[in-house]
């Protein structure tokens, strides 16, 4: 379990560096509320970006993308609504960073991966 936690933290750090190198500014990491969590909250030219980071080394059961279920999207949306309560006028989107390993070559960035209405 400790390795999973360490790998998760490394995946989030890699995703944060990757996104920052592409012009996004990381505002918050691991924003938690009762019932939900957002791995990274970023600013992309005035748009708030709620980022889910998923590391799945194996492709069993569909890999990282398939692990972002409707229930997971609902929890992300719930946390995002709490975050937006502080900035209700802000435009926002949901991105996903999917990793099959802990190298940049293992990373896929899905911009605007889903809408809050899809959750």
C-alpha cells in the first residue's frame, strides 16, 4: 500500500510538472471535501482546470481511462462545486492525466475530458 501511495504522489508530481511546462499554473494539490477530491486545480489563462491524475501500469479492465467511472466523475464534480463556491464566476473544465508508468512518455493529457453534466 505504501508503494501505491508513493507512486500516486509521484504521478501527481509528474502531471503537475507536465502541465506547468505547458503553461498551466498549479493552484492547489489534493483539494478535499467530504465526498470528493481533486488531484490538481490549475489555472489555464483564466480558466480553472480540475485535473484527475490516474496511474494504471496494467491495461486490465481498460487501464487508467476506464478507472474514471461515473461515480468518480460525480465525486470530482462535487469537489469542483465546492471549490467554485469561492469563485462562482470562473470558467472551468475537467482534464485527466492518464499514466501507464512514471515517465513523461507514459503520460496522456485529455483536455476537457468530461463535462460536469456528464457526471
